[in-house]
């Protein structure tokens, strides 16, 4: 939608843009146009994205090109660097291992204590040492897997 908005504002020679300007805008600027109730659904949808900050549109107009990457960054906002990002993304681990690690960090692994919470009959004990089986126990506290 933002790309279509960009085309309406910056590409006057495209056939679709000329048609929209002739049929809907009728000489007004896209920034000022208020769609009527009879207006096309796509024009109404495009209008929602006029709220992007002025500096984005000014930078794009100066460069005379549309950048999806810049739009994505603008919509996403300022993001902080996350120190543990490489644990889950852009590493060489198998997807299955990354997914299991993600589940463990979210405390969503189907450990025996979780199965008991969901009403599934189990003894709740670790098969290695006999203590309560939790995510933390399996990955950090159980002495048997640590020695293997």
C-alpha cells in the first residue's frame, strides 16, 4: 500500500496514477485528498499510510526512489540490539535444535511437570536422576546429562 501511495505521489506518468488523479483526486494532492464513501477500497486503504512521518517522505522524494527497506525500518521503529539474538537466528544449529531452545526459553517444553499441569498422567520424575522434571532441571540442574 505504501508503494502505491509512493507511486501516486511521485510517478505521475504511470497509467494507473493518471487514472486515479483524473477520476478521484481531480487536481488535488494525494496528501490532502479525503476519500468519499463511494471511493475505491484500495484508495481508502492507501490513505491510511499517509501518516508516516514527513522526514520519511522527504528523504524518499530527495532520493527519487522507493525503498522497501526504509519503509520497513520506519514502520518497525527503533530496535535495540538483543544480545541473545544469535542463539535463535543466523546460526548453524539445526532448526529442530533452535526450536527446542526457543521452547525451553519460553517454558513451553512438554516436560513431565508441564504434562501433569495439563492433566496427562505421568510420574513427574526425571528419568535420569528421579527428581522433578522441569525445563531448568533438564537443561541446567540434572547431574547425569551434564556428565555425558
